[in-house]
C-alpha cells in the first residue's frame, strides 16, 4: 500500500498504528462471510455433512480475505481517517501518476 494516493495525494495513514482498528472491521466482515456461506450451503445443498460446511466456509474466508482487508481499511479511513469521496477524481483513476 503506497503512503499517499497517486491520484489525489491523500495521505493514507493519519497516525502510526491507525490500521490496527481495521482488524475489528475485518473481523465483522469475516463473520458475515462465514454466516452467509453457511446459510447458502445449508439452503443450496440441503443441509450436507459437516465437512462440507467447514470446507466451504474455510475456502470462502480464504478467497475473500484480500477483499476483506482492503474494504476494512477503506471503511476505517472513511469513518475515522477524515477522508471523503470526491467526484472530481472519479474519471482520473488511471494508473499513470501525473504529479
Ligand atoms: Zn485519491
């Protein structure tokens, strides 16, 4: 993760250790992923054996970890990092760094 946004220059870490708080949001995301996966397995596979639940939930949790990590940091930045969405940068999300 870069220190600053390459498009708008927003500093990503307002204070040292800021992203420790993202751990709690990630925990909530993981819990939701596991509950939804278990619910889907129950209803789509008509209550299979326990190993199917365990495997499905583990695979879903591992596969969605990168998304959970990024979105938990994003949610924390929006809640406590003092940043807001700025539509001026919407079309300027090109990978090229122009500064
Ligand atoms: Zn930015």
